[in-house]
C-alpha cells in the first residue's frame, strides 16, 4: 500500500490531482480544503490512504497525517463513506470534530455535504467518548525536506499543538480520578466556551468547573 507521496503537482482536476513522483503520475483524490492549498507545479508531500475495492483502487491525499487518521475514523461510522468523510474534513478540523462530538453538536457536523440530521446524530453518538485516532507516522506532519509551501504548514502545526493541549488536560483530569469519557467531554465544553488558546492550568480549571455542574 502507498502511505505517502513526495512529488510535483502536474495537474488539478475537480476533486483530484496528478502528483508526479519519479516520472510516474499518481491520481490522488483530495478534499476541497486541501485542494485549494495546492497549485500546479507545487512540490508537495501528501499522506496517502489507499482504498481498494473489487473493481478499483483509489488514493486519497492529505497535507496532514492527522487528517488522514480522521478520514479513516469517520468511515468507521455506519453510513459514512470516503466522499462524506472528505466533506466533513472540509468544514471541520480534527480538533473541531472532537469538540463537536463531545458536546453533542450535531448541527456543525450536518453542515457537511451529504450529512443529514440523522447521520450527524449517529456520528456524534458513535464517536463520543472514543480516543482520537493514532497517526501512522508518529504524528509527523511534514517531511524532513520541508517541501510544503509555508502557508500549508502553519495551520496544521497549530492543530497538532491544540491536540497536545487537549490531551494533556484530559490526562491531568484522569490523574485526579475522573473517568476518561467525562474528562474528554469536560475539556471539549471548556474549549467551546473560552476565547483563544488557554494555558494548560487554565483549561484544567475550566474543565473542573464543567465536571462540577
């Protein structure tokens, strides 16, 4: 299976792009958000999820392994296929998906193309309380050659930092004796009600207030 591609964007066509690697052009499907962040002749590094069917093999590309991991996780929900998973990732970052799930915000999820109220509710219910998916490459999101355009790196780097803060706060609450699912929900509610990015201590205090309600 193909896990990543490092090459040149040779062409962009609707929901897919051709990435040339060593003289071979790979047809890769991308979501609208990622598609808008690449241009023809860009040097890119894409994390790849390969989906094999009886009559086809399709490559799905992501500028972040974190997005790729959530692309897989979303499809574990009944009724969510590759197209819907990409649509969800077009409107919600991984951090926003976690927050929406833990506070039961099915309205945010239902804004994605192809997601009706029933599917949004099922997705929120089935993912609630589950730990975030693991990245296949240890959370690394750029290659050692740093061939992403700069504006492609920054947003996901911030996203990873936010995930780290969220996980540290959940861990701190668990060390205080709270159950993992309760800690995840409390942290999600706390983040939803605070402006900007709080420090760890502040986030834990806000989450503790949520737990006492």
